[in-house]
C-alpha cells in the first residue's frame, strides 16, 4: 500500500440537495439537481477560514476589559460563518433567482434555510471517510 493512494483526490465536496421532508432530490426549473460545493475539511481553504475565525475569537478574548463569555449564539454564528467562508459555489434557486455566492448571501441562506446547513454539514462529515471505494 502506498500512502499516496489514501490522499484525497479533490479539495471540494459537492452536496446534492434533498427535500427536507421527502428526501427527493431538489431540482431547478431546468431539471438539474440543486447542489452546494464546499471546500473539504482537509483543504487549505477550509483551514484558512477556520484559522481566521479562531484568530478573531482569540483577539476578542485577549482585549482588556472584554467579556470572555462565549455563548450558544456565538457558536451558531461561527458555524454559519465557517460554512459561508468555505462555500465555493452553488446551483440553487433562492427567492426566485440563482444568487451569486458571497459571504453575506451565504450567511443569510444558511441562517434562513436551516435544513440546508444541516445537509452541507452532513456532506462534510461523510467526506471525511474519503478512503471508502
């Protein structure tokens, strides 16, 4: 066995979206399956987004007189920010249009369409087992 054989072939993960109740594939008007492409947890882009987030948290905690409290709301906001930061592209319809991928738009969509965030996170977790054939 060569360790290079266990190296991931791609730094991105494509998550095909499913209806949250029926689990049927979600499709656009043209019949194509909606998907979100994110950078994998072992990618440089994912690590950079995570480090940026952690650096901001550490900086906040190190400020004199700053509150060192970290709330559940902070955890939620950080999770959404991380997903927004690692979203490369998508083929989704939101509000009747295909929105451009930007950090603010991704945060809005991951917050408003809560089940989408869950599906993308599940896709990330499943991708960690990249050695399966």
